């Protein structure tokens, strides 16, 4: 009881010292010293890192089939990619290996891994079941422990994994109506969400460079979110749905390191790519951020 009262008086004295003139600097120092003494008298708890869990997305990939809607209008053909649709690029592999090498140094500094050698029984890597996620796990493993051939755990190719996609795996009791209510509360509705991104949508039209000024370049459609046919997922329609994938493809061009004249046909500098990235992020304002969706996507 005495110590608590003393601490409160010293806290008050320290607070007062911030309001006094320079002449009371000694009082401030003494108060701080005494408070430090009281704090140091308490037993110290030392936290020790025992393990680390790293969560990451796949590496740099080629665009997905349909990621750019088929009726998107452009002024010129889209640039070619060095790999088939959705596959990790060689540049993406090298980038993941570099990230993993850095993580190895970081983990070794924390005493969780040795700086070199094969981490037998120490590292576990699990990926989703698509080609790009499995390849990303393999690239990361090679960068983390070169030549050690670390195993990558995953379900059969294409199988739904509840760890990564609980909705598709039917691992959660999903109520589409409750989800839509949560989304509309969070976003203000799909029309309002589209209006908030009006400037980015207009900029995207400029980058796409189509000649249809009246129609625009991004496929039109009324903004709406509804339940899927089976009621266990959502269907998003409208400009955000269409523009999200296009913006992602432009970002992939940037991070792949395509020639400047190929990124958005030379009409998208890094600042523009960042602005358009908000259109891709808006997709997560629907599917991930609302409380109901967050709970079920993380189930």
C-alpha cells in the first residue's frame, strides 16, 4: 500500500515537472530516478523467442486466366509473360530466395536457426495447393536452406485447404445474408465503395488507353454484392470487381521488372501503380475486412 501511494506521488511530481520552468530540472531527474528505482525492485521477466511463424503470399506470378475481364478494352495488346498463366516467374523465384536468405539471417540472430547447414526437424513449410503457392514454398525453402531439399507440405494440386481457404473448403458455417449486411455496414454499400475510388477508376481508363471515351475501358456493370448460387460464397459485380484484377496485373508488371514502356504501355509510373493498387485493395474491403468476413475467412 505504501509503495503504491509513493509511486502515485512520484508520478504526480513527474507530471508537475513537465509544467514547471527549467529551474526545476533537478526535481524532474530525482523523481524519474526514484520511479526507476521502484520499477527495478520488481522481479524482471525475460521473454525468450522460442519459435517464429511466418505467413506470406505467393511470389511474383504471371496474370491469372480471366484476371483481366475479357471485355476490357485497351489501346494495344497486353505484354507477353515468360511463363504460363498463374505460374511463378523466374524473377519471382529469385526474389523469394532472397527474402528467405534474409529471413535465415534474422532467425539465426534470434537463435532459432543456425546460420548455415540444413535445419533438420527445425523448419516446417506448408503451402496452399495451387501450382504458384507450391512453387513459392519451394523457392522459399531453397533460399532458406540451399541444397537441403526441404519438404513442402500441401494438399493435392487444386484441393481446397481449410487452412488457406476455409470458405471454399466448407470449414465454416457461412451465412451469406449476414456477410452482406456486415460488408454494407463496413463499406457503406457497393455504390459508395465505387464512388470513393472514382479517381482511381478514371486513371485506370487513361492507362488502358482505349478509344471508347463514352463507354470507358473497364467493363461496366451495376455495383452489387450478392450470395452465390449455393449460398456459401459471394458474387461481387461492378467496377471494383472488374478493375481489381486489372490493377493487380499492372502491379505484377511493375514488380516483375518489365521494361518501363511495357508497364501500363508506358502510361503507368510507380506513383500511378500505387494509386491503382487501391482498386485491388478494395476487393479485400469486401471479402476480408468486414468483421463477419474476417471471422470466416480466418476460420
